[in-house]
C-alpha cells in the first residue's frame, strides 16, 4: 500500500510488477487536496479521542465495582456487559438513525462521539475488570489499614498498576472508533460533519478508481493508528505487581 502510494498511476496498473521506481508525492497531494480534508481530520480525532476518554473514565469505575464489590444484580450486570460486547452494532443503525432524527441531532459530532463511546464501553469494562481482578487485594487492604479510604486506595495503589490494561483498551477503542464506517455513513450526510472513513471513498468515480490517491489516503488513514500503537506499546509494561506482596 505504501509503495503503491508513491508510484505513478501508469506503474500501479502495469501488467509487469515494478520494484524500482522514482517516488512521487502526486498521489498524496491529490488525497489531501480534497475539499474539507482537515475538517475530516478534526472530526475523526474529536470523536475518536472523546469516545475513548469517556469510555475509560466510566469503565474504570464500573470495572472496579464489578471486580471488587458484591451487590445485588452483579451477575446480571456482568452478563449484560458481555452481551453488549458481542452485539453487532451494524444492526442498530436504523434505530440510531430514528433516535437521532427524532432528537434533531443528525449531522452532529457530539452524538457520533456518544455512539462511539457506547460502542467501545463494553469491551473496555470487560477488559479492565480482568486487570483489576488480577491486582492482589492485599495491596488495597494494606492501603486501607494505612488510613486511605476506598477511593484513595484505588487512585494511589490500583490505578498505577493498570497501565497494561489502560493501554490495550485505549488502543482497541481508538481503532474501533477510528475505523467505524456504517454509523457515520447513515447519520452524518453533511460533508462538514463527516470523518476520514468517508474521505477514503471519494477516489472512486464512475470513470474508474484512482488507485494512487486511494493508496495514499489509506496510508495516511493508517498512520495515526500505527503511531498510537507504538506510543502505547512502549508504555505497556506487564508484571508490575510481581513480588509486590512478598515479605
């Protein structure tokens, strides 16, 4: 994909593979020269980052309650989260459209952020629940004995040990919201309220496909995900609780 994005159109469609060529940036100029390109970038970053941050905030509290607390309906809540995680969100497109239409929130970035937040929340809760359950309860009990309340014990003891879980769930949520296509296609018809997945479709016309621009656009679209992965992967360190309760 990256190599094709740097090839002239004639060499991309050549019958014989071309391994050595003079790179050109013409395809990237075409891809980024689309009207409202930077608006699409801003919208994608807004809905993706907003959805991930909201999901992490809510999931931290919910997963802690599910992993540490005992309350009536706990098993039902765990089952509901699991079912929500397994549900294909594409079947909800019509319902989401009717809700957005009735609330007069079509072509709305905040509504799209809220929908993406709901989409990534179940997986975030389910994953963080496992990481919190893996933290030895003795650490929290020791903090309570030393004078911390439950909130302080969570912030000072458990939260710093959740780095691997926070990184993995953030990455999954980012990829899910960044790549989502069906909801934005149905809910946001206004070009100024669209995101980058719809931008990728603009290089297919009735006269054929501009494969050079498509490959350049796909490369640019994948680049933020690669950057986020490298950034988070370097900071996700496992085994931070090893030996923490020994001695």
